[in-house]
């Protein structure tokens, strides 16, 4: 039996048997290291031609995106980054410039968040491959897990606009597309794809609003695989349902001008790689959070007891439909 | 300019510019997390056909060896393992059995040392590639660094026999070799190669001997790249020299019977992958340590003020020669 016979899900099911269930299942593994703190760890492997390509993203931005994706996983757990390690496989005929630019992009992103590269490994392979492991610290009672959402009318918050990264990718792949965009707007969408920003800046705002006393009432993950995926994963892990209002999903005005409302919503829900946080928390806290974050942050829905997840329309134009995962990217 | 034009050392020189010098340069990166503890981190990337091959080591033992190599790096820093993460790239036509056996081997080794796999990543690639990152904790004043050795007649300790892993590899590669060995002896050499044991068991002995008070007088690393490499790396990092007595290097009796004394010494010094610790510490502590560890542990030399590293011969047969990294005396 080959990997292609069982697919990515089949393989993951097999491999999860080798991991303790209580450690995995979130954006990071969380390992308590003392009574007050835990270590949050996340690993990404990137393969040339699969996860990056010089066609859309030169090595500098491939490096930036790799670092940003890992830091975003830490942010999604409520963890402050400590460092990353980088394992790199290169071919004999890989350009030295490519490698240096990749590291320049990676460190440019990491430096914004005061995160050093704490070594790694360099090996030879016919396929350029990068594995980044990021680790951070989280105070135990401030861990943001997928499984902590409540069904009692908690708000679902997106910390910023969605769909811009997908639009930027389209502009890079398809030069015919978006010819009428102003140069600044075009650049802003392309940078949303090439230079995403992990939302570590949101953490202190959360801590300020939720305080240090009592239970830390929040759940969430990042929207790296799309806003729909994040909402559905948190609902499933928490055993709650949701009503998400399509009118409330934050979409940048540039994107609204560029494509039809249907495409804009599709890219916001399924485009992925916006690297925002999708947070579930009590409504009063959510309102404060959205106000303090600003810049497109919005309450997009509420949790429900019934475990169905609905995409509703407060404007009354579209009928309610079930929100589905079905644009999930199958790796095999 | 391509990677092949600058070689591995050239590439490492470039990449080290991106890492803070105070964090790298040992078997693990060490990051202080509180006044009393540090996090030790190590990453290895393994590529099919380069680092493992079904010819000598099926997937089970490839997994065991990968886990052992990472745990050995933690042991070399004096760190107790917390967890590992595993990033895996597989091809569509990789056998599911291969992946499961690799994970079985990895977890078999990890379980001996109570170390969970805390998740990871699974991606698609044409070349099977595994990146393992291991995390451990070390009390700050117990960190074993390469740079702490003193020139005042400290002893150099090898925690066990060397050369057995290289002999096991030869038996696997060359069926004509070692036909006269007894089956048990043959198996023991092959297992030294396939199922090496990281010397985490040595750490409590070190702590007992060195105590908790005052300065923690020890330096060291593991012998994964050979005993000669370990001695030379520690001497260079500490700015000391050494005299290593070829008669004191611990070599298993089976290996002494199997090959000439010259080949046995060559394999012990340069074979690599024995995954013992090579420790530099004051003579009185070293004598206690060797006695308590037993099983081939030996004082193989002493440090000197002069930074030359000599291979001497207390039996008086061979002249003193400079100990080199590059097999300067291959098979004499």
C-alpha cells in the first residue's frame, strides 16, 4: 500500500497514533515546563515546487512567508516566540544567492518579532527543502486552544481582512488580471501574499482585556488555511456550532472593487494564508477586542449549541447555507 | 555561484551570519528561559539515499538512529529531553509500511527516554526527507559546552567503546567480511550501528560527582562524528591542546579480534556514530566518573596548555603524531 492509496488524511491518522493525543491537535504542541509556563512548538516543512516557487515568490519572500507562518502558529496559541531552528536541504547546483536571499527574508520577518535563528542543519538533497521549527513560551492559563469555545453565544472574531493574500497570488500568477488597479493597491495585495504579518501584536490586547485573574475564556487558531477552515476546526474541536454572517466578514475595499462579491467572499473564506487569528470569546470581550485592534478586525459570527455551522446573511439576500471545508487543499 | 562552488563549509559560514554567535556552536542551541533553566534544541535533517538507505538500515532502524542522534545531542549538552517534533516529506509512491516502520523505530528509541513526539508536519516531495527537532531542559549551571575545557591537566573521558558502529556498518555492507565471527558477536556489532543508545544515563552520574555547589567544571560533546572529531572540536572551542594515548582508547574485544589494531584504532577515532559522550573534566572527578559508568568508559588523554593535539603511545611502539580531523594516518 502506497501513500497515494491512503491520502494525506490516511497518513495523518497513522502518524497520530505515535503522538500523545493531549499534546497535538492545535496550531502548536504545548508542553508544560513548570507550573506556570508551557513551551509551544510548531514545525513546517517546505518543498521547492510544492510550497514555494520562484514564479510567484522569490527566495526573499519565500523565507519571509516561512517565518511568518511559524510565528503565526505561535500567536495562535498565545505564545511569545523564543527562537526558530532551520534545517535546509540544498542541491549542489542550488544558487548560493537563492539560499542567502531565503535567509535574508526569513530573518527580516523574525527580527520584527525579536526572534533569533538558533542554528539548525544543512544537508544535501536533489530537492531544496526547508524545515522550520519555532518555539515560544505561553503562560499556562493563557494558552489559546481550539477546544475551549463555548456554545453560549460567544463571538467569533477575525482579527483583520481576509482574501487579500489570495488576490495577491492571482495578481502574481495572472498578469492579465487586475490591470485597472492603481499601483499602490496592486502592491498592497501582492504584499499581503508575499509578506504576511503574524498577529503577535494581538496577544497583549487579549491579555489586557481578559485580565490575569480567573479563567482565561478564549479559543482560537490562525486562518492560514482559510477563514472557513479556522471557524470549522474550532467549532469541531469545541463541540459547538456557529452562525457566521457573510456581511460581517472583513474584506479589504480594494478586493471588493477588484472582483465580484461572490469571488471576494470565496477568497476570504477559502483563499487562506491571510495569517489572521480567528478567536472565539464572550461577546463583551470580543467587542472590546475588535475596537482596540481596529484595522478590519470584526465579529463575524456567534457560537450555537446546535453543532451545525451556518453561513447566514443579515442583509437577507442570500439563503442560509452550511459552511463547508470542501476547498481543503489535499497534498497527495 | 552554486553551492558546489563553495562547499559545505562555505555555506555554513554564510548561514552562521544569520544566527547569533552566542546561541550556536555546540551540539544544541541553548536558550535561557528563566534564571535557573535553559532550553536545549537540536535539529537534524535526513535525506533518503544520503543519510539512510534500505540497503544497510531498514526504516525501523533508520527511525531509531534518527531519534538516538537527536537525544545524543541533548545528552551532550547535559539536557533532559522534553519532546521531539518530526517533519516528514514523502512521495506519492512511498510505501505506507516504510513510514510506519520508521515511526515505530523512532518511538521505540524515544520511549526508552520517556520522550513524546509532539507533532510535526507531513508534506509531499519526490525525495523522502525527515527533519527531527529535539527539545530538552538543562539547569543553567549544568550546561555542558565545548568551550569550557581547561588546559590544567584535565582528563578526557570517553564514556564507552568506539569503532563498533563502523564495524557493524562494514558487516552490513560487505557480507564477505567477518565470516568467522560468532553469531552473537556479529549481532552485537550490527546493533551498535543500527540501534545506538544515547548516553542520557551518564547525566545523573555527572551531577552526582560534580555536585550542585560552585562551578560546574566540565566540557564536552558527543562522538557522533568520531572520537577524534569530538576531541579536536572541544580543544579548539576551549583553546587548549591534548595528549591522547592510543593505548587507552576503549575498543570492544570483538572488534580487536575482527580487524588489525591499526584498523580498530582508525574505526574508533574516525568511524563515528558511536554516540558516546566525550567529556573533559578535572582528573579526580574523571576517575570517579569512569569507575561509576564502567562498561568501557575510559580516560583517554589529558589537556595541555600548548594547543597541539597529539596521539601518543604509552606502550612506546608508535611515535607521537598529530591527531587530525582528516584521517591523516589512514591505515598507516
